[in-house]
């Protein structure tokens, strides 16, 4: 959008989190080849809350859940050790909080 600036971007496996000055954009690559792509544009004011579920001792994954106003089920994204879920949630907290 005019005047919108990309401020942070993170890659999860094949998906992306893009934090702009106005919204969170989730890029979800689907299918075996990743040729089908779904884009979620979420204004920060629409995020009602989020949670972080950390990995256990033998589990390398962690999960971020984001609830959007008007939708009962959260958007869920899995993180691995290559990207810190704590860094991504701290950035999200800065925009939502």
C-alpha cells in the first residue's frame, strides 16, 4: 500500500511472516511444489491475542497461534530451531501491544 514499509520479515520452512508499518502479511505456500500461495493480510488492530507453545525436550518445533477478531480458530504456524519463536513473538507484541 502507498506509504507502507516492510519492517521485519521471517521465513518459516516455506512460509513467510512479513511485518509492515500497517499490517501483518502471512505468505502460505501450499502443495508439494509450493506453486499455490495464499496471502493473509491482517491489520494489527484485528489481532485479539496470540500464544506461544514452546518445544519440549525431544521436540524441536514450537508453535505460534494468532487469534483474529471474528474468527474462532487461530492461525497456527510452526517454528523450528532455525528461527527463534521468541524473536518473532517479541516483534508481534510490539505491534499488537
